[in-house]
């Protein structure tokens, strides 16, 4: 056997062992369970509660991942990364009690204790009990219009490397599960912080500090109230650039925010630098 052939065989064994280690390590993390209790929340049945639940549903972007009517959707399919399936929510939650559904939304933990990936529970964690209960109530009213089957989620090599190295985490890992939540009190700045932390952290980071190509929301200090309102309604920044993601988010989600909510958000995000009230 030639030296070159021996070297190629050795490399092949190293690659095979590395792939096995990556798969085993990523599976270990994906199968981890989280001991988070399923705490009851009050779920309203009146028309006002359902209307509030619909408002939370529309402004927090549930259909952005799960498709129209939450019928389920393939929202990412990259050959070397992953195929990620947002399931048919209406069908899935039939098997959830209200406390289990509250835990899934707020903590990213399924009834079997395993964590979800990608779903922004770290953002939904900041919803107060009233809004969380209202959202659950509204979700229970939706009809099932989904297809009979969807393909399965598949974590491919780059995703598994990211999981092993800590670049990608299950959502419960990203949450401080006993952290205090922002108040939804009528005070405009407090109300604005509540809206920001339960609406904007998915893209702009848990502290609104920005991530990747998405700016820190301290940028709003340079906006007038009218410029900010246009950003939220149309997705157009003060310099008039075309913002694909923000434009889509504004037109699909933030257009449903009331004027008072947009004003409160502006009051919070445009305030001078200083200690947070949270």
C-alpha cells in the first residue's frame, strides 16, 4: 500500500469520526430537556379578550413563520444548513393544555420537556400574563386550514456544526426563565419598552443592541416622531433607503399597531441614554 493511499484512508477515517462526533454532539443538545413548570395563565373567553389576542397575534408575527392561518410552512430550506418547518399550529395545539401552550410560547419548551429551535420564545417571554392568555384564547379559535402533511425538519451538517459549537442554541438556552418582565403600564415610556421587548428583540437583539446587519434601536434617537411613524407603517427609514425585511415586517405586522402604541414605542426608543427602567 502506497504512502498516499494510507494517508487518504487516514483522512477518510478522521472525517468519518468527526462527522460522527458532530452528529452525536448535536443530537445530544437537540434532545436536551428543560425542567420548566407549566404555569397556568388566565385565558379569557369574552370578545374583548379575543380581540386583544388577535391584536397580539397580528403584531407579533406568528404568520410570518407559520404561514397564513398558521397552517404550517417551510420557512427555510438550505441544502447544507437545514430544512426548518414551522408546524401547523392549529392542529398541534389540540394536544396542549393551556399551561403547556403558555410554556411553549413563553419558554420554548414542549410538553415532553424538549426545547424548540428558532421560534422566538425569548421575545414572547416578555408578554405579560394578560396578553399571553389573550393570545392563547385567540389561537384556540382558528380553524385548521393546513395541508395533510409537511416535510420533516432536517438539521444538516452546517447547522449541526453550529449547534455543537454554540453558534445555534435551542430557544430555552437563550432565556433567563425567572427574569422580570417589562411592565405594560399606561406610562408611555414603560408601555413603549414593553412593546419593544415583546416585538423587536427577535431581529434587533435581546437588549435592542442590534445584530448582524440590523441596527441598534438607539438609532431612533435621530428620528422625528413623524419619521418613526413612517418607518413603522411603511418600513421606510428617514434617509429613504429600501429596507426589505423592515418593509415586510412593517406592512405585515407593525401596521396593526395603534397610533398610541407607535407613539409609546417612539417615546421609549428616542429617550436620552441612561439607566433602563427594566
